[in-house]
């Protein structure tokens, strides 16, 4: 069995996950990363993505997370995000509606800020659907 480390995911509304894990995988602004015990400490921004958590029993569970900050330390790793949802918590109809709205916003956007917001909304909705499709 691999070495374990403490990992937490927090949103402004609830502690989403707390436990000892074997590994986590998520996407940072510059690409996907896997974290294992004894990883070098760092802090980095993350993007909306599928978070994969391999627990202390070797079982991998996936969740949708929005953009946030990952902090890797010697004693525990913490991911702070705006929202996090297990696949069974996701409303696929809401995600489909958000995709349509984001695509319409992209078509009508005339300023970079509007384009960036629409792209971020589209990414969140697409990853919500992807996570929902991963439910057991």
C-alpha cells in the first residue's frame, strides 16, 4: 500500500471532503497534476475540472470542482474552491441549460471580459456534465 496523506476540499458553503488519501489528480492552470504523499510543497491555482481522489482503501472517487487554489504542505493538502459536487449531486438539466446560455453569451460577447466569463461558464457546465456521467 502506498503512503497516505491528509487531504481536504473546502467550499464557502461546506467542507466537501476530509480524509486520508493515497493520491489526488486535478487540473491546474498549466496542466493536470497528480499528488502523492511527500510531494514538494507548493501553492497553485486550479481550474474547473474533475477531481480524482484515491482513498485509503485504494478506491478512486471523482467529483466536479470549480476554479480555486491548491495548497500542498508537509502535514496536509487543501483544495479551496468556489463549488464542489459529487456526481450524484449534479443536475444534468441545469448543466445543459448553462451550456446553452454560455454558448449564446460567447456568440454575443464583444469584450474580452465577456468572452472570458462565457468560456469559464462553459467549462464549468461541461465538467459538471462529465462528472454526472461518471456516477455509479
